[in-house]
C-alpha cells in the first residue's frame, strides 16, 4: 500500500539508534526512549495559504530529519510503524551527517 500525506504533512520512518551501553551495561529496549530522528518516506503537496496558493515543503523524500519527542501521530501501515508530522514539527534536516546521536 502506498500513502501520500496531505498538504504540509510528512510521513517519517524512525531510525533506530545503535545499542546503548552505559558503563558497560546494556540498556534494555524497555528502558530506551523512542528515537527522535527519522527518514522521510513521503511528503504532501505543500502548505496552502488563504489565497489558495501552494507552497512546496522544505523537506523531501529521503531526508533525515530531527523532530520533537512528543510530536506527530503514530500510524501503522502494512505492519510497519511510521510517524505523521506537520512540517513545522520538524526541527531540522541533517546534512552531511549520517545519523546523529540524540541526548
């Protein structure tokens, strides 16, 4: 199934962080926080103003983005979990950095 978000929304697949070790102890999955970094899978056509003009989004498919801990809506499509965010919920696009470690 394919899915295209509407207007200024973006479909993001979370990027799982590498296994964390604190002082030589492996942190179990149940204690880990959900990643705040993801890869853009699909984007809407853009934001529409009061005059009906469409403004394209700054992000594109394939971008790696950072987003807030509690932003977006979680959805499940074909058994995979995704996040639908508005473009203004995206904090930034990582450029030249494969994956950032979030603190």
